[in-house]
C-alpha cells in the first residue's frame, strides 16, 4: 500500500488541481456533447482524451529550464516539417496540410502552436537585460516564416492561431504601443493587397459574413443554421439531445467547428454563460501562473499559452455566432479531434510545469 501511495503521489505531483478541475469539467462537457452531436465518434474521442492526458502528464513533469533548452530544436523541426508538407504533403479537400509518414499522418502546423511561443520565450529570455528594437523585428520574422508556410497550405485558421501565439509573446515582452499602432496602420494600408492574395473561397467567407442570406443554401448555410440553433435554444435550451437543428443534421460540422451551436441549442443562454465562466476561470488561472513564474521565459510562455486558449474560444464562438468569418478553429477542449486536443493539453502541461517550478530561481 505504501508503494502504491508513493507511486500515486509521484504521478499527481506535477499536476495543478485548479487546471485539472477546469479542464476536466470542459472535457466531461465535451463527451456529453459528443454523445449528442456525433455518438458514433464517442469511442475515438475517449481515446483522444486519454492520449492527450498522458501527454499533459509527461509535459507537466518536464522542468521549464529543460523546455527552454528544447525550444530552438522544436521550432526548427516544426519548420522543416512544414517545408516537407509544402513539398510532399497529402492533398485533402483542396488543401495540403498533412504529412504521410507511412504508419500515420501528422499535421505539422499544430506543432507550431506550441513551438512558436516556446521559441520566442527562449529568444527574449536570452536578451532579458539587453533587449533592442531590432530584436522585435527578428522575433517578427521568426513568426512570419511558419505563418506564411501554413497560410500557403492553405489553412487560415491555424495561421491565425500561430500568428496570435507569436504576437502574444512579443507583446508581453514589452512591445511598445507606438510600434503596435504602426503595425495596425501598415496592416490597414496593406488590406487591399492582402485581399487579392486570399483564395476565392476565403474571400467568399468574409463576404458571407456581411450578408449570409445572399447564398443561404451555399456559402451562408453554416452561419445561418448555427445562428438559428443558438437563437432557438432560448434561455434554458431544448435539453440534452433534444436540439432539432443538431439532431436533424442541419448544423454542418456539428462535432467539430460548430459544436458550440449544438451546445447553445441544447443548453441555452444559461449553459453558454456556464461555458464562458469555465473558460474565464481557465484563462484567469493561466494568467496567475504567468504572473508567478520564476523567469521571464516562464512568464512569456505561460502568458502566451493562456491567451491561445482565449483566441481559440473567441474565434470559434465568433464564427459560430456570425460575428467573424468561418476559418476552421475548434472550440478548445470541447470540439472533436485528436491533434488539437493533444496540442491544447500540451499547453496545459506546460502551465503546470511552470507553476510547479515557480519558486525556483533559475541561473
């Protein structure tokens, strides 16, 4: 019994109770939703959750200083994989996003969601006492290289998330507001050029945002059906597995990108508020861990990972409710999928590692 107790204590030692509780509640909610939206995928999703939890525990046991030593290698490896995708990747639904290794297929762009903040946090840690304006420019180039490769696949949703992950680290590192204002001004001025660089279907998604009724059975179908589902849920919702839009399969991609519409229809406004509260607690806990981190590396990495969760939730809910274009971003810890779930739980594991080592003084 003593040996079993010691083994159990070692197993849970790196884990943070608050993060485990919040993420556990979100996963339980996700499993319940999956049994309603797509019951045939329940078994695979449970396997995805088990894999993600194992990865989280492994990562939580790696000290931040070891993560910092891995940062450059992980980034370079991810960049090489993205180049390999561009040269040899499998094409599916008109996009080249997957790399076939023979025994499995991987989506290297997911790796960059973690590799990007990891590298930039290491980069700014090395320059903590001698940060120059040119360092922000170098950091921007480190961000834009993988973002350009991912956008070329094309995968605009993942490109936005990787870009956001990089921006958060640069912002937390002290990017001056004058430079931010300049970036915004340049972005606005370059908008017409950027518009012409978008694929036709990406332009249509943006145009559909302003007038989904123009093509109600085509480009506007996703937004129209999802907003009908959320609105019909009312205050209390129609009840678990009682949503007509979901059960009659009017909601496209109802187990992945549009699972929030299923949730809104079945649990209503009050259910949505509970979900928002859980995400709020998760983000608050992550930011607290960032504030208590022992090093600049830990603060930047924890802050960026936490804000990635915010970006996931904001973009997904925004596109499902019709205030943002549809860009294919899942609802964090809730949408079906293995790669994204493992990526997000890797982030939670990193937060736990930083929290566990918050009192250590790194030399």
